[in-house]
C-alpha cells in the first residue's frame, strides 16, 4: 500500500521523555514525514531514510537510483543508509518496503543542496503577505527548487506536542512541494526567493525547509536541557523548547547544506535578554551543529529597523543588533547580512514585518554564492565590517574590511552620522568623517566613555542616523567595537 501522508504520532502528557517514548503509539509502518515525493536530497553526503514500524526485527529496504540497501527495525525504528549522490535535476523514484508487505513510493526526487530557514516571524512570513511589494515575475511549477513549509500556528494550537521532542513531522499536511503558485505563496518569502535564486544561479536543485516560528525566542528554539542550563523554565509563546521539539527535532538526522537565520526581535522586549543575546545565539548554533553532526555554515540576519511604534513593543532592538554583530566573532563559519535599512515602509500596513524580502534575499544569496560556491566576490557581497578602533588624541579611527571600491556616506559628503560613545541610556553622539577608502575618523566628545565606539546604535534606523555604506553597495552593520 502507498502511504504518502505524514501522520503525527500521538503522545501522552506529564511523563519523562523515556516514559513518553515507551507510551507513544507506533504506526504499523511509516516512513518519516521528513521524506515525501518532490523532495530534494542533499548531494555529496550519505543519505539516511528513517521511519517507524511495529514489526520488531523486520527488514526494511530502500531502492533508489539503482541502489538497494536494507536495515532491521530496532526499538520500533528503522534507518536505511544510501551512498552519496551528485547533484541531479533528473526526477527519480524511491521505494521503501519491508518483509511484511508494507510499501511506500516517493516520486519526483531531486538531488542538490538543502537549506534550513530558521528564526521567527520575519523569517516565517509567507510570500502572500509580501505582495504586491515583492510580486514575483512568475510562479514556475517546473522550477528545480522545492519547498517544505512548517508554521508556528500548528504547534501553538497543539501545545501538548511542545512538551517533548517529537519523532516525526507533526502536521499531516506538511510535506515537500513543487513551487507552484499556492505552495509558493504559502512559503517563507525569504526562503522562497533564496531557494529560487540559488537554483537558477547554480543550475542544481535547491530545497528549503522552514523551521522558523513567528514570535519565537531562543529559549523556545533550543532543547529543554539547554534551556534549563540557561536558566529558563518558561517560554513566551509555547513552553521553553516547544518549537525545537515540534519544528526542528523531527529533522535531526537529515543532511543539508546550511542555515539562513532571522531572529532576535523577541529578545528586544527585555534588556537582560538583549544584553546576553550573543551568548545565547552562539549556544543555539553550537547545539544544533552537535545534534545534526556537522559544522554547517550559519547565515544570520541583523534585524530590520522598526517604525516609531516598534519602540513600545521592542525597546531594546538596538542592543540586539550590537549583540548580533558580536556573535559573528563567537560563532565559527558564520556570516551576517544587514537588513536594518530595509525595514517596514511607512505606508505599509505592518510596522514589524518588512515586505522587502526579495532585497534581503538578494543580499544573503550573493553572500552565500560567493562564500559557498565561489560565484562572485566575497568582498563585494559582504558589508563593510569594522576591524579595529584606535584612539589618537581627540579622535578614534575605525578601520574597515570588505570596502570594495571604498566607503561612502549617504550624507552627500564625507561626514557620517551614526557614531556614538557610551551604553544604552548614556549614549553621546559624535561627529565622524571618512578619511580614506577604509577608515572613518570619529571625534571624541566631552565626557565620552572611551571603552568602545558605537555605530547605528538606534532603535529606528534612518538615513539621518546610519549613513555609512560602501560605494555602489551594502550598508555597514550596527556595531560596538573596543577602542585600543
């Protein structure tokens, strides 16, 4: 019989993880919902196909692309391994069966690069919401990119599932889809543009899996033991670890290329959380890399600017941005894309969610293509980044890398607004000017705290308070850098 749909595995409540595992209702035979027709399998890595069975000791076989491999059911689970494959846009069929007459067939399988799209609402935000601001030229059902959408709404309305790590995809309708109009409009806008761009530029299949959840705090995106280690025994939308349990854990064991991540607004509600954001983000990435078994590249987004009304909801966004910059040096193989200049427009109906996801995706895609695939210049694709700050009498000189053709101020001359000294509620603004293609000189005002210099340390980013770019290119990120 053909079993194509993903069925959530029922669970009970208020028991230990082991008791929960013992009580779980095991399907008669089911391939994990991580796999379905239209999926993209990660190229050049061993392929693992797993699932669940009541037939202890029975043998499960997978046939794919001329290979046949088998494994026995142990503890009601099976995992069959296949040899790595090169990228291929030629659709193939996979058959999974056991010696008890159970059989599942998946069709239209491609091999390429798979990316996770993580974070909170600006990452989960679907393409439909962003129209007509980012109206695609067309929807192409025949595109060689594929989409796996999960949403925050399902675990939020099924919070019993958040209590323990779920072994399988939790919603019956979640599966891999071709990029037709409906699947595209329902998918993460950021992930959709990213997957389409990579597949077109590389000419190989690209898969995108949404593991983000609107409103998610870091403590909801990490396992319970790590959340408790950080001191959390509560969540904000679901219990601590709730989104990890439901949206991330089912995919552990899957091979993929890397992760794009856009999160941090929720920590901007509290000063204490904002100030330790860099440490908690680095722990999240460290833990995910350990659980998935490799040091995947991590492409983070420095959060967008909110309009004036955002201050009452997220009063510490500016601190989160500084900590996102700090995390760049704490997380190996990580990169930062600036989005603070492409926040929600004044005439847009939502102050917190910018529809300009294509512009943001273009920036991330260019950086990924340069870093991971050698297409384009890394220096051109990356924002100008501060390397050091040196005090010299009455000024501080900040030196930058990735400046390409040189730094530029959108003020129209060499003066640059946006530099300051001091902490959150003790900032003193400072005059600054570009003195060479890769240096900015900042005047030290009276009574300034000379431990560090800030740039774009503002909640709402405007052309008047963040003016540093590189010629014909990207804006500088918000940062605080120690003065030597």
